[in-house]
């Protein structure tokens, strides 16, 4: 789900946002290794001292860009509101997929490309992203998947479901990096068609894993009937 940059209530916040946006655009197009603070400062129309003041150094700026990119694609506050809603767990999963599709829309090009680059070639900065943005979101998502499958949120069987749910969505980040025949065809689909496909793929796997888990643990109820 798209969330606008922080409100620019002071000159400092305006400068912070301008640097962050400029850095995101450059990192998306040229990558971390080829993007210098001097390039970012020129694009943001600030001096190098401003970058150091707001982000400490080049690593701090890159980490801030990764965090902002992830926040724009899936916002933890939006996930929290979804988790607290009265929707059935299956509907929460569909809404989650809608958030991701909204986040990977064309207007989110640089966040998508920055994260795509990091996924394809993870750096040491991935750990910071995981701790600050990914971990709290995963906790919410695991609770939703647990409600769907009846597998406890801390059970390894549920953790194994995460890559199966996340991988198709992550591929949207990867293929969204550059125009291609495949990417164009995927993003030419309507949002409804793409969401329905990803949801059907995810829920089918979760139902199968939930049923297998029940059988392995001696549960007697019929999951398919429960979940219909």
C-alpha cells in the first residue's frame, strides 16, 4: 500500500525527504556501488554535509532508502490495522496481496527497483532492513497464516509456508527492475486478475499444508469443509 513520504513541516524534514528521494532514484538506476554521495547531493541540490547530518554516512543513507522502499511497498501500520480488523483470515490474505500489488505499481518504480537489486545481490545492509521493517511485518503475516492453516505461528511447518507465499510477490520486484516482455505482460494485467491469481496460488498451498499438518498431528476435522 502506498504511503506518502513524511510531512515536510520543517526545512530539515524537507531536506531529508529530498535527499531520500534523490538517493532512491539514483540507487534504483545505478546501484549502490556506482552511486556516490556527490551524485546524490547534486540531484537533491544539497551539499555533502547535509547528507552526513541527516544520515551519518553513505551506509546510513542506503539503509534509510531500503527501509523507506519497504515501507512504501508494505506499511507495517496498514498491516496492523488489517490484522486488527474483523475480516476472516482468508480475506486478510487477499488484502495483503492487494497491498503488495498496489506497492509494485508504476508510481513506486524506485522502491521496487532498489529492493529488487538488494534481493538479487544481498548486502550486509539487508540485516538492518530485516530487523527494522521485515521482522515486525512477518510476525503479523505469520498470525494471519496461522489462522488460515491452524498451524501455530512458531511452528517450523508454518515458517516453511512463507517462501511459497513471498516468492511470487518478490518476483514482481525482480521483474519490475527493467522493462521486458515478461514484465510488460504481467503488469499489463488488471490488478484484480493479478491479485486473484496470487491469492488462489497461495490459498491452495496453505490449504494443502494445513490439511497435511492436521493429518500428521491426528486432527479429525475436515479442513476443506471448514475453510470453504
